[in-house]
């Protein structure tokens, strides 16, 4: 009796789970939530496989290695773009702190017009000129005042180096998005980096490029100091500062020595394992041009490089070893093996005491020809030591924020840049539509619009419960379809046909997915009663193919941040990929025996409006466009950088050519209706 009851309970439980797991409007018989990321990983691996083969082919040949290096430098120039115009540095020293064996000057310099950088300059006692070190800070909120950075600067200064510690954008005294009282509106620098980068990408640049520019201008200032020997300048950077160093290494030949700490790894492994980091940690199209992290250092070869790493760092240590192998091959082929070294320690993230000692030893070996090991004194390693100062004492501004100095923030700069580009956008608008379509396809990552499709029906179902004036109407029948295109993501959609004669076809996309539309059968019925056949798709990354929330850190203010940033890395913005999906659906309609004779309308909402606008301009078969909610202009994102989900709609470089109202105007005479 007990056994029978248990069996009954089991089957009841099993059936309830089965019923719960079955979603009537789902089309795919696999977990579609992984489809987009899997596709992107496959695209990335194709690119980096070619990169590996290219580097491997150069092995053993100095000439081939130099050719590889030249190609890398060319590709770096293609992604490191959009730097502001230089202006006078107008440096100010706002205070000096005299310490034991060195002094600290509080420096503010102008990076570009009305945009300033705060930094601390450590100058050793004695007669110079001295070799110099630029120290790039990681993502700590205190930046230059972080204990380990003070300890590093002190150790260098006490061993005969001028040290310039620069505050990065969005940290310490350099927050850019402030409220009316001058306080940061985001909870951390990484969030602000990501929101600012979103706006920068619309102009074709990035926060990483702004940081490189700030650092180049910092080197300009440092090179003008009489205490500095300009033939002996190196740089060290930790974590996010290591990222800054890697980009900087490829951009300025005045630096002679490099020491990245707790950052160098493999871009391919990192993206596959943990996904993208914040907005300053990668630049759009790096993957498109096959640029690995090590390539930015290969571009600087054969300058001496010391790679500092923690064996138990959250930065992937195996990726560090992989990148170091790339560097070893290049340095060997250039006859400079002695110029490259890896110091790894059994600790985690950061510029720990052993890494600081190794770094100063390395710098003294190359700049002072003194290879004796440098040891940090016990008093210096103590966080409570009098040598370490509170952040307030190291401030360059009275209140610890640049906003009180008529500062032009990056938010202000982006707004002004938008208006500066108005004439260029107007000139682009004057071009004929075919010229514009060609450029737009390139911006979207759609160089070839020859689309081949096939479709299969995998099931059918009915939607019941329709009501009209309280009366139950008969159910709606739908067909479950999968649209396939070579080397693309299978696209699930529902097809509903009117009972009467077909007069038109409507492709109806919803950012919440087709299931949300199917839950409102009365709205569907209104279209069907007018003779309109309905196609309800899940564009990639929506509905069945929506990424799991767990893979998208909410601090980045984008619910599909992982895949959106991945797409930018490959030069295939998510908006462009969704345009491809819509055009594929149009191709299906045109080739279908039943539907191909009818006009096509397009309806979308929210984050899918931008793809819908572009698809309507690129595809003449779309004769009507209906847009619900969503933004009407990229300018609105520049004016309010705190808006979420911007990476979903982003097209890099678009604002040099057009804004969304321009695109809408080019659709004439197609009717375009906006609904709030």
C-alpha cells in the first residue's frame, strides 16, 4: 500500500514538473538561452584561431615576426581612435608634502580643453635628473591614495625614481557623473566607466582611449620636469592600471620599460570563462582585428617587460602564462630574450610587497645597471605607517573633486561633440540612399546582405480564451517555426494566419519575446480579423534566447551586458545582429509561396526599435513601421547617461553620420508611427 502510494506521488510530481516546464509558445527543443553566447564564442574562436596560426607561422623568423608586429600595430591604430584634440597642459601645483627622503607634489594638468587630471608626483631628495615611473592605478576608489600604490611610489622614490601617480577617470577626484551637490551618482567607478563608455562608443571611441590620452598628456607633463631624465621613463600598472599600461605601451615610444601587474591574461579565455569586464577594460572591434592582450605588448617589443602575476589571482593565471608564451616567442625571434621576465608569486590580486620589490629591482637593473635585490623596509609595509597618508592629504583639489573648477566632464564633452558633428551628419544626409545604406551596413557589421534562409515547422498549438463583449470566441491557431540561415543562430517564431483572405504580413517583435505577445490573444485577433498574417519572432537575445540574469552583473546597468559587449568586441553590434534577424524574416516572407505576394509591415517596441528602424531603411519590402516606447534619439542617452540598457541599442561611430531622427526622415514616404 505504501509502495503504491509512493509511486502515485512520484507520477503526480513528475507530471506536475513536466507540465510546469512545458511552455506552450516555446519553439526550440534545446535551451535557447545559451544560443547567442555560444554563437559569439564560436565567432571569437574563429578569429583567434587565425591569429594563433599567424603568430605560429612567424615563429623562428625575425623578418616574419617584424611583419606580424607591423600588422598588430596597424590593427591597434584601427581600434585606438577618437582621441580628443590636445590643448595646453596649464599645469598647477596645488600643494607640496615633504616626506622622509622625498617630496610629493599635488599636480593638476589639462588633458583636453577644460578637462583636467589629478595626480601626485613623488620626487626623490638629491640631485637629478632621475629616471621616472608612471604608476597607473587600478579600480580602487581612492586611486592614487590606495595604500599599495603609495607603498609602491615610496619604494621607487626611495630608490632614486621620480614617480607620477595618475588618477583615472571616474575615481578619486575625477568622477564625471555628479549630482547637484557634486557627489557621484553611481556607486562605483566601474559603473561610471561603463556608462561613459556607452556614450563614447556612439562616437567610435571608448573610455580606454580617453585613459590612454590622459596618460599620454601626463607623460607630456612629466617629460617637461627638470628632475626627469626623459631617456629613462618606464611605467607600471596594477589591475585596471595594468590594462591602461598594455594599451599605453602600444601608443607612446617615449616609455622604455613596462611592468603590467595582475592584468595580463588571454582575452579569448577571459571572455569565454567570465565574460567582459567594465567599460574601460576592452575596446570595440579588438576581436574583429584579432587583437589579443599580448599583442599590445608585442607592439612595444623589444622594450624590457616585466610581467607581474599572482598564481591565485582572479585574473586567469593560465591566460597569463599563455600570453607570456606569445611574448617569449616574439622576444626570442627578435633576439631580446633577456628583455622579458615573468615574476609570479603565490598570492592573489594586486601590487603586493614581493611584486613591488621585484618591480623596483627590475627598474633599477635597467635604468641604474644595478641588479641587487631591492627590499622594502618593515615600516613601509605597515598600512598604519606615518609614510602612508590619508586620501584627503593627497587631494589636489580643496574638496576632493574637480567639479568645482569649471570642469568639462566627459558627459559635457560628449554633448558638445554631438553638436560639433552636426555638420558632418548633415552632409551625410545629403547623400543618396544607396550610399547611406552601404555605410550603415558597415556600421552594423553587415557587409553582405545576401541572406539565404530555410524554415521548418516543428509544431503547432492553439490560444484560447479570447473574448469580445463578454462572449467567448474560438481559439487562435499558431505554427511553431524555426528560421535558419547559414552560420547564424536559429530563429524561433510563431506564425498565425487569418481565416479569411491574407491582405498583409506583419512582423511583430517584442523585447520581452513572442510569449508575451501570445498572452494577449485579443490584440492578435484584431490583426487577424483584418486579414493580416502575423510573424512573432524571438530576435536573438530575446524570449527563448534571452541570456540568464546571473551572467549579467547589475552594476553594468544592462540586462544583456555580456553578449552586447561580446558583440562589440567582434565588430558585430547586437543591434546589427538583430537587424539581420529581421531581414532574414523578410527574406522568408518573400520566398514563401503563401505570404510572398503581400506587403510587409514591421512593429517593435523598446530595445528592438533601433534594429527595426534600420531594417526598414535597408529593406524596401517593408512598407510600414510602428514603434512603441523606446528612445527616439541617441542624444537622449548623451543627455542622461544614467539610462540603462544602452549597449543593446549601440552602434559604434554612428553619431559621426546620423542620429535616429535622421534615419526616420530617410524612411519617407514609408509611414512611421510612434507610440509612447
